[in-house]
């Protein structure tokens, strides 16, 4: 990134024209190097059925650099749907990184995104409200958070990989996430790991493998019973 301080996370251009960034603490990219926006759309927006929901309520574990939020915002804005979005993030990236990752990409000029950049990060909780969007980012560890109960139509489980960020993929967290889903709500994640599938199933969700986005054979989606 021209002119950036060397301590800022490195930006990564991905083949679909979107960007992600490298997180040094976890030694991983925030999103897919094969297409960050494509993964956001395929795994999270479409994988949870958010793209057809009349008024989605999304709960995200790991707001990161906001790629999933912008993909969701772009979809609901295009359809004229309202969006409630609640995210948890315990290590906010510098605002310059959120801005640079988004620049020239979908949602970057949306008033809700611009308001988010203006306020980022407001501890402990940042709220943005426009006519059709209400976004809340809780800057805290999701492991000790009290999640909304039976609330989410969609849950984006987007921690770093189970090997590097194992604490968000445990059966105990899966139980909490299942309780946060409304009846019929859908959790989706880029991971297809057996231990993740077993944790979600043990939490009472109906888990299935679905074809993955570019660079990933499969990913998991898990449905809360009606
Ligand atoms: C793969 S990145 C998320 C990318 C993001 N969804 C996006 O669209 O840019 C994982 C994120 O989860 C956050 N995270 C990891 N463990 C967490 C925890 N226990 N509580 C809250 N956030 C956590 C990390 O700081 C990181 O920002």
C-alpha cells in the first residue's frame, strides 16, 4: 500500500478484483486469496440464503476487514431489503486497512460503509443506522459475549482457520451459535473440517456439505430446525 506504515497489514489482491489483507497475529489472510468477494457471496450471502431473505438478520463471528458485510450490504441494497447485521470482532484492523481493502469495490460508497469508516473503531460497540441498514459491531471476544437468542436468520462463522484460531470452532461455541439462530436460520462457514461438522451436528444443527467457492472443494452449511 503506497505510503502506508510498514506495520499495517499487507493488502492482497485477489483474482476476482477484490482485496483482502494479511493478519500477522494469526499468520493468515482475512479472506480467500482465490477471490475474497466471491467467497463472501458464495459461502456467506448465498450459503445462508441471505440473498433471498426479505429482511435478513445476520450474526457474524469475525468482522475482520468487512468484506462479508459489504457483500451483504450490496445484495440487500440491490433488492431493496432491510438488513440487521450484528458482528463480533476482538482485534479491530486499522481503519486504513478497511478503507484500502474496500476501495473501488462493491459497497465502498454505500452510506452505511462510509459511516462505519468514520466511526471505526468505537469501543466497546459501534452502531451505524441508515434507512435500511442497522449495523452493530461489538469489539469483544465472542467467547465471553452474550449472543442474541433465536435471533439470526443467518450466521456467518468466519474465524481464522480451525488450526490457528481453534477457540471459535469448539462444540461449546457451536452450541452458543445454534442458540443464536432463529428457527430455520442457517449457519455457513468456509471450513469443511470434520471436527467443525461434528461440533455443529452435536449442537443440534442439520449439517450439509456444499460445493465450495473457487479454491475450495466444499464448505459447510448448517440449518436450525423449524
Ligand atoms: C477470517 S477473519 C474474518 C474476515 C471477515 N469476516 C471479513 O469479511 O473481512 C477472522 C476474524 O475473526 C476475529 N476473531 C478471531 N477470534 C475471535 C474471537 N474469539 N472473538 C472475536 N473475534 C475473533 C479475528 O480478529 C479476525 O478479524
